C-alpha cells in the first residue's frame, strides 16, 4: 500500500470521526418507546390502566444531535395510588435503560386533588411526562391504614361470591359429545396504547382475539403483530356509558350523534384497525341499549360483512335482537376474568372459566391488556388445555350458535 493511499485512508477516518462527533444526529425513537412501555407496565401494577388515560399527545423534535419525541400522559385513576411509592419504582425500572433518568418528581395540589408529575429525560432531553391525578399523599395512607386496623375484625373476611359450593350444590357438568372439546373464546381488550405485552402473547401460542382501540398510537403495530403471529383482531369501539364520570376515549360514539357522524366514526375505526374481522363495544352501557343508535351500528357491520361482540355492559342491551333481525353474526361475553388487576384473583377467575366451559360447552371471556393478566394466562392456559378445553377464535363459536344466550 502506497504512502499516498495510507494518508488518504487516515484522513477519511479522521473526517468521518469529526463528522460523527459534531454533525451526526442520533435517533432515540426506540429508546422513547422502550421507556414508555416500561413505565406503563409499572403503572399497571398500581392499577393505573389504559382506561384511566385522560389524554396522550406527543411532539417530535430534533436538537442537540438527537432526534426523538416527547410523549405526555394524563391519568385519572379510579383508585388513588400512593404518591411516594411510584417515583421510587419508576427510578428503578428505567435505571437499566442507558441514558435515562427521572429528572423531576413533583407532587402538588390542584384545588382538593392531589397530583403527581413525573418527568423522564434522556441526556437532559425530556422524553416522557406522566401526570397522575387522584394520588394519595403519605399522611392520608397512614391514616387509612390505622383506620383499617380498627375496622377489620380478627376473623378472616370471606368473599361470599367465591365460597365453594357445598357437595349437594355442585353443578353437574354437561355430558360433552364424544370427540367434541369444550371451547373458550378469549378476548383481550384495550390494545393500542402500548406494545408492552406482545412478547407474552408471542410465547403464549394460543388463539386469542385482540380488541384494539381505534386511533391509538400502536393500533397499526398491533395489527401487524397479530397478522404475523396468528392472532385475530377486532375494533374495540368506544361507546357512551351511563356513568358520566367515566373518562371517554377520543371519538366515542354517543346517543346524540348524527347518523353520518356515527358511520364516519365506524369507517375510520376499521381503517385504523385494518385487520379487524368484527367489532366490540368499549364501555357503552348507555349506547348499547339505545335502539336507534345500535340499528345504525349493526347496519354498518352488515354492510362491511363484520361480526359484533357484545361486551354486555348492560342487561338492557338491544344488540342481540338487532343482530338477529339484520342477520349479523353476534356473540356476547359470558364473564370478565380481570376485574381486579391481581394475578392470583385472575388465576381463580380462569379456573372458574374452565369449569364454565366444561359445564356449558363453550364460553366467551374478556380480559385486558395488563401485565398481571398475561402472567395469569401464562400460568393457567397450559393447565386448562391439559383438562381437554380448547381455545378458539370467535367465528368458530358463532358458526355453531350465532346468537347464543
């Protein structure tokens, strides 16, 4: 190699080094997504759920040789989480993510509401801001604990609804037709705000329907994942509840909306959740008992050749009647498995689900996009399968009995 060539290579290396040092822009989008998923998983453990999100917005930026985005959440959880414990846990879970730290943990009052604000930075640049309303200050927690010690008797309190039946009260299991397995169709609601639980599902290798909230940041990513890993998706369409204090998703369908607006909302929902084969209602205790509104919804599903899953948030639902009249495939939920975000509770619910499947022959169950739910499924699904129960997608149960009770 000539001296001139060696000199040229050395100069090229020096130029590249200085260019990378002074002009190269590093894209930290994946780091931001990782931080977001990690923090949301932690909040889920404190029972701060996707349904508690009041708002989510993001701003993309490029500065200081970095390119990324700042994501902002505002939560208003139903149950008051502890103000002091969350920041400590956030610091611990983001510590392994290089370059990130909890810059600010601010606790303050807005009128009578206690609020916690967390600001997570990457190399001095804010990447995730989380505001949690309705938190509980330390002094209130201590007072509550003392009050509970006074009130709770020494005897263990038993939940009557979970007491085992007496021997003579046990339900006889239905005789299953030979070679016909009892079946469970499992739906997991509220996907779209995070990708945190996709690895759980990838390893579960069991038919599960993912109900995706339209217009959410990761709706397209969930659809892509479902297609590659053999999962079914449906639109989880936000609908008006009876409780006016519930936090509503953007573009929630309400009973006072005009027909064209309802149809437009449904059309956009299926564009957002492009792989969806059907639709279920998110909340909707008020909407699903309104015949005029649901006539429009069911009509749109017939036009699009989609099925309807009734989350059955009210016993006054008119959806089954309208589905029959319009010949739209319909099925309704039998039970929820995770009304409490507690793994042991969910495992007990899954045991009940198995017993229900063995008794009735087929069951539709709904869970949610929660870490505790995924852990319970990982533990219980193999055991349920060992007892001869089969997990199937919704259309299989609809084909057997399209409008089941």
